[in-house]
């Protein structure tokens, strides 16, 4: 019995990896884009102002700005439980982007995809047991939905 629980746990932990990856990125051209509003005062304001956080309204999904720059990634060789592939190295982000503040929840996933594949059920829990292909489909559907609603500036897409 303990072995089957461990197998389910290990399988779920692998799938939880994808939950961590379902932190959305909004990638774009880096320009401020005008809102499609017909009100002249409203249309003068950019829909998304680079660097300002925003929320995807239908999902209550918060997006934060990550500015371009250089940082050190990895862990020092003295760190406990460090794995060999965690070698410190310099990473440079040439463009800023938006990143989901939290993992995509099961409720958010279900609103976009129409189903909840998660093993550990709970609307506020991160979605898990999703494949790379399913996550890509989620991002494509969210992009299409937000674009149709007039809330996604041209040249920007949600990506994994």
C-alpha cells in the first residue's frame, strides 16, 4: 500500500512540475498599445502600460512585470542538496515580460479549458496532471479569448 501511495505521489510531483510551468507569460513587442475603446479620452490611455501589473478579469489572474536585465542563476556548490546541473551562470533578459503572479488554479484552468484534469482536487489549488501540449492549448485559448474581448494588445500572446 505504501508503495502505491509513493507511486501516485511521485507521478503527481512530476505533473506538478507542469503546474509550476503554467505560470503564464505575456510576451509582446514592448510597446504601449491603445485600448479599442470608442471614447476619445479612454482611447488615449494605453491598454497595458509596460511595467504596471494587471489582472485578467474573467480569471482574476494577476500578471506582474519582469523587467529586462542580468542576474545570476543557479546555486553555489556549497548549498545542501544541490544537484550538478544547478551550476551558477549569468542570464540576461533582453526584453521585459509579464508573468503570472501565481500558478494557474484548477478553477482558472476549468474556465478556459472546460475540464479539470487534476488529481488533487480543489478550485484554488494549482492545476496539475497537464501535459506540455495541454498547457500550450490553454495559452492559445486564453490568447484568443482575451483578444476577442478586446483586452489583449496586438502583438502580445500568452505563452508557457
